[in-house]
């Protein structure tokens, strides 16, 4: 009886909810051949990751004021263009933070998330690289050696939908995976000689992340 109750109230409802959400997304895509609903959904889910990168590197935001722009240059109409721009800005942020990326990130990830040879590990590594670089930038440290062994960046997809789908997964891992707190702690625990001071400049970012 206890096993049945656990099955009824445990993982099964969450699995059913995920399946229902996938079905709803498929139905929305079929009802929206232009992709506006899916683009709006992806744009929204990329928001927290984009905000974290913009806080550290404000210049990545491409503001184009005009009659079709909302607050801070956000377009009111063409959500597909807004999604494309958000992806470009995220990629620009990653590039700008590259010198803050510790070469040990893939190994740090493997300490708590063993490699499985699949895409999920690559998703978590990319999210962890962003988290570690943001933490290093916040404390004004650089690692000129750059990415180390095990760091294989995901190739940029040819299509907007594919690239958005990948970054949505990265954004979800960056927001929810416990690996992020682990790599931030590892960055903070690095010895004083582990990275070059950032030339006396102001540390990037705002309040210390959890």
C-alpha cells in the first residue's frame, strides 16, 4: 500500500505534467505556423540568463529605440526578432566573459554530475561555465589560460528554433541545477594565485549569488 501511495503521489504526477506540457507546446506550434507563440515562450524562458549576463556586461544589450520599441528598446511587435536579438546578446555575453572562465569548470562539473556521454552533460557544462565566469567577473578575476580539457562548446545551430531550444536548456540548468552553486564555491575557493586580478577594475555583477 505504501508503495502504491508513493507511486500515486510521487514521480508519476510530475511525469504526467511534463508530458502534458510537451503536448500543449506541440499543439501551439501546429496552431501557430509562424512560430510567434513559441518564440514568445522561448524569449521569456531565456530572460533570467540574459538578465544575469547583462548585469555583468551591460554593453551586450542592443537597444534600438523607435516607434515599435517598448521600455528599454524592447520591441512590441516582432517577437521573433526579439528572440533572435536575445540569443545574440547571450552569445555576446559569453564571449565577453571568456577571460573569466576557469579552465577547471568541466572537471568541477564532473565532481557532482558524472559525464554520461550525452547532451545533458554538455548543457550543464555550458551553464556552469557561465555561472563560474560570472562569479569570477564579480570578484574581478581573470583566467587567461581559458577553457581547459573537457570543454567543448556546443556548435551554434543553423536555425533560430534549434539555437533557442539549446539555450533554453542551458538557461534552465543555470537557474535550477545544484551544480551552479558548486562551481561558484569552487571559483571562490581558488587560491590567490589561481587567477589574475582584473587590473583593478570594478568587479562585474551585483549581489553575490547563492
